[in-house]
C-alpha cells in the first residue's frame, strides 16, 4: 500500500470537474426521484446524507429554473440593498420548503411540482416575520396568505411584473405563471 502511495508523488492526476451546462426540469425531476428511491432503500446510517443531498438538488434546481433576472418567481417591487443588510435580498419559499419536501416524499405532489414551487425575494428583515408557527404552516391553495398573516405589506410582483394580490393569488395562478 505504501509503495502505491509513494508512486503518487511522481504522477499527475487529472482533476475532475462536474460543472453543469444548465439545468432542465426533467433532469432535475429524474434526479430527485432517484434520490427519493435511494433514500427509502438506504440504511438509516446513510439516509441523513441522502436527505441532505436531496435538499441541495431541490434548492439548486429551484434557483436555476427561475428567470435569471429575478432569481425567484416573485420579488418585492422595492429595491434591495446589498446582500446581508436588513433590506438585502433573502430567498424565501412561499410554501415552506420542508412542507413541500414532505408532500413530495409522501407522493402527494410530483417532483416537477415541487421543483416549481413558488419562491420570493424578500428583504432580510422580513424573514423574521415568519418565525414560529408561520415558518412551518403552509397555506396551500393561497400560498401568499402566510405573508398576510405575517404582516407583510410590501408590494410583491411576479417575474412578469404583475402585482400579486396576497389574498387571492392561488397555486393555480402560480403554475400558470411558470407554464406548468
């Protein structure tokens, strides 16, 4: 064994790079379904690692599938300051992420539906309005009801520039927006 490792001192090994050339909804959904099957077939020791990988795939795909100019399906109409400041951008899952993940794992929604769940860029300071019960409760038919319950009063617009009515914007409206 030591001799093998010593030989490494005199060789050059290729560096592997697995950069994406882009993401498609179909490929991302296939990856998610594969990870879900692997998760349930794996031993309890490896399940947490697979679960974490699944969450990473979803979060990365959700960002990549949104319009590049907005980086989310919805955003405040007000300007953002630099990242990390109170009025800097924070990517928020309109339907709490773990609620969506649980519905996917329970076969209640498809991988594509989950990947296309609504995301919104809000001010950092406003993310704290969701702490506690509003952090985990989903308002499925009217996803933005949670924002109203949290006291968010800022104007929110879709990636097409439409002002969102927090009381009446439905999940069907969202899926129409994203073309699903």
